[in-house]
C-alpha cells in the first residue's frame, strides 16, 4: 500500500488569536513549561511562514539556511552534468574525467622542513674493494628513509645546570651553559610564530592549545599565549604597516566583509539597553578582507576587524596610496558599503554573486536558471582558456571581446525581454535576480572594456575563509585591541602564503631582525626578505 503525502490546509490565524488559545490552555491546567514549549513551536512556525511569504526568499534558499549549502556547480544546481564547454555543446555525460596520476603519498623530498641526518657506511668508503668480487665500490644515490614522530606544538627543554658552592666564602660556581640555551628569554621567537600560525592561521583557540599542551606535559597557559602574541605584534608592526602601504599601490583591489563578534562592543550595547538608551548608530561588526594585486602580479592580503564596512577599510588603505597614480580597479559585490568614500576606483561587480542570485531560485525557475548558468559558463570557459594560455591583460581583453561579448549581449537581451515583455514578475525571485544584473550591467561587464578586470571576487572570498575559520572555532574577539592583533598576524601570514613564502620562517626572521625591519621595512616583504638576509650575511 503506497503512502501518500497528506494534504495541508492553510489556516489564517493572527498571533493575538494564538496567544488567546495558549492562555486558555493554561487556564485548563496545561503545565507552564508545556505552554512555553508550545509557544516556541508556534512562534517558530510563524517565523518560517513569514520568511516564505517574502518574495526574495525561495524554498531552495530556505533549505540552504536550514540544512546547509552545497557548491554552486551546474551539476549540483540543475542535476544535468557539468558546465557547458566554450563551443556551446554539451559534454558527453558517459565520459569520465581522467584521474590525476600519482598514488597520493608524499616522497622524502616533500619533507622540506624535516631534519636530515647523514648515515655513513660503517665499513666501506668510495674506492674500497668490493667484499663480494674485489672490484672497486663507488658512491651512488642515498636511500631516503622517512620516520615521522608526534610531539606537542611547543616543546620545552630543561637544562639542569650544575652548581658548586664554596664551604668557606659561600661563593657559587655554576656550570657554563652551552650555546643552544640562548639568552635570558624563556620563550624564543619561534614560540610566537607557531602560536600565531596556530591561532590566526588555523583558527585554534588558545584554550584548546593550552589543553593540548597540558596533556603533553608542556604547560602553556592561554594568558601566556596572549602576552607573547601582544609582545610579538609590537616587533612586527613596522612590517605590517609596510604591507598595508604596498597594498595601497595595487592596480586591482578586491574587498568584501564577513560578520565577526567583539565581546566588548556587545557588552557596550547591552549596557546601553539596560540604561534605556537607544542602540549605537552602527551595531554590526565585521572582518573585511582586502586582496591587492600589484603591478608585478604580487598579491597582498589584509584584514580589518571592527565596526567599519569594507569600503571604509579600503578607504583607510587608499590613504597610503602615492599621489599621481591612476585610480585602481576595484572588484566587489553590488553593496554600496563596499565603495571607498572619498576615493575614485574603476568599479567592477562580481559575476559569481550575480550568478548566485539565479542559483537561489533554481527550484522555482529551472529552465530559465539553466539557461543563465550555461551562458555564464561560456564566459568562464573563455577566461579559463586565457589563463592556461598565459595571455597578458590586453590579449585576454581581446579574447573576451571576441568570444564573451556576444554571450553577454545575448544574455542582456534575454533579461530585458523577460522584464519588458512581462514574461516574469519583477518581484519574483527570478525577476529580482534579473533586475540585480540589469542595474549593475556596466559593472558586471567591466572585463569586456578594461584590461585586467576580473570576472568575480572569488579571490577575496577565499581570503575571508581564514577569518571565517577563526570565527567558527574561536567564536569572537574579546576586545578591539585583540582584533587588531589578530588582523596583524592574519595579514602577515596570508600575504606570506600568497607570495609562496613559509609564514613560520617569515615571522621568525621579522622578529629576529626587528631593528633592521624598522629601518627599512620594504626590504622585508615576504617576496624579498630571503634576499635581504642573504645580502646582509654576505656583508657580515
């Protein structure tokens, strides 16, 4: 016997009527706690109905809010295979993607940070006679054997210094310490670097690090961790400011926001509410990510946490820009708060955000959304071809003008027809997605007019994942000062990784040479600090 979906009858009831019913249930003897549970269920149901009645919220979007979000590939959105290739023909669904060669294991040469130890032969040397046949043996390639062992992130060494005391004058004669003991500092610069990398590079909370260290018999209290990070930030301040100055000179600037919490601000708003005062003019707290692409292709990644929006933080960076430079290209989504007040930029808007507007309404308009996604796919395929072909900005522009412009023109005509011919309701989900694109069409198609203009803001969204990881694991910053310290370390770590440098080594060297960095911070960027170290050692 097959099961059928029960029919749902919609009852139009006001919240006042529901409150009256709940009060009546209480009068009939229903326990107070059960009435409270019933009230929460009713309020939750009312909230869901209110959301569904909003024209800008589709069922697909609601499911994403409740159950999480899948990736936005064509396969996941439409269930009809992967993106359409640039020739407009559908790919063969039976054709399997070739697997990348390799067994997935790491070879000995991949362990670049490992300690290497030479093991000489115990009885033979090059030129000795062979024990088997008497011929001469010679040196051949070493066999590389890898052994990996676990340890705490922070390992301590206790030096037991022998001390002798004179029985008559009571003078104490301690043993001479070996060079590896170092100076008077208990924690060296590598501790600060590793703590910063764990905390701000990988989102590990200090309490979790403290617990791990305690279990491993290497105590490292959270308060000590913070003290070391705050002290290290002062040594790194000059390099951080120079990093921001370099970012200001970029030819292309990406920016975006993600929510963050700072407990001090939340406590302040709570006190204002208790005093009966109105809330602050701005209560939102964000982490802004800015990715600056320099003229030589180098990238700077910077973070700013507080009450300022992405555009305001970008304006603070642009204040460091050398006068006389042409306005930079800017890539962001369509929110006005991303624009830097007081500064001119060549503004482009993110095609991925525009595409996402259609993805969110796919369940209600499957054929229309599939058409839009396929058109965007053609443009992205052209951009991919330009990248793998190594085209410069001018060549890439000409390629897009030849192959992508007809696609975008066709898409614009289709969008205009949907609205002007009343084929779609303007206030529907699809209508709003179309209007989003039409209002920003010049910004969305900047890549067809300006050399080097990107298609989307994906690079900045990826950069913000570092801040999101921190938020998910640590939940909040305690104070604005704590957020500023986190921004400093995140900026230096992310920029170093983008430059292909080792962030741990980079932070170590910045601390070891803090005086030299302060005198000439431009010589200590992630892309040139190794050359600076080599030249200074050669001079010495």
